[in-house]
């Protein structure tokens, strides 16, 4: 019986690391930025920065959403967010060394998460979270009415949610 718990624990640790690596991987973000129309009124740098934040947030959100009542949900979410916290600390230190500015990347992630959760709570009638996330994403990028930014934020949301769901199904945690 103890062996099964150890096996599950290692699966959760591996899954936490895999999902962390997915969340900070930038290939899909680079693709979205490469296809961002020139007509967008938002600065591509702002869109790229916010895409990375949103991808991390949605990965963490998806873990909790898809695992629902699974007893491993909290352990996996904790593993994921612990890795994100460590990554954020390293990123914050590097940024401070390079720019002299003191930033707290993890605090920025928490603020963005709170902002998206609040926006979803304000629109309980929205049947799809993506309908709320896209416009909020565009607003944070500098123009709430920029259809290209709305679509780009919506795309990263859809891609991320689908990828996390597929991964959790593949490792049979869901």
C-alpha cells in the first residue's frame, strides 16, 4: 500500500514539474506574437509580457478546475505554484540585477490572477470564461477594444486549457 502512495507522489511531482515547464515555455507565445496583426493598437511587447502571465495563471487555474474533487488536486497545485514561486524569485532577482528595478514577479502574477477572477465573478452570466478573459487581457495590454488583443488572449486561454486537460487525462490524474 505504501508503494502505491509513493508512486502517486512521484507522479504528482513529475506532473507539477511538467506543467511548470509547459507554463513557462514560450514557443506558443512566440507564434501568437508572430501572427499578431500590425493593425493591433496594443504594443507587441505588452501583449507578449501579458501572454506569459496569462499562460501561467491559466495553467494553475486549469489544474484546480480539471481535478475538481480529486484528492491529488491540492498537492499538484501546490507543486506547480511552488515551482512558479521559485521561478518568479529568480526572474525578479535577474531583473533587479539587469535594470536596478525591484520587481516582484510572483506578486504581479497574484495581482493578475485576482484581476481575472474578479472579472469572472462580475460576469456570472458568461457561460464561457474565455468571453471574459479575452477583453480583460486586451485592457491590461492597453486597449480593451482591440479585437486582435482580445483574440490573442482568448487563444492562449483556449490553448492552455486544452493542453492542461489533455495532459491530465494522459497521465490519468483526471
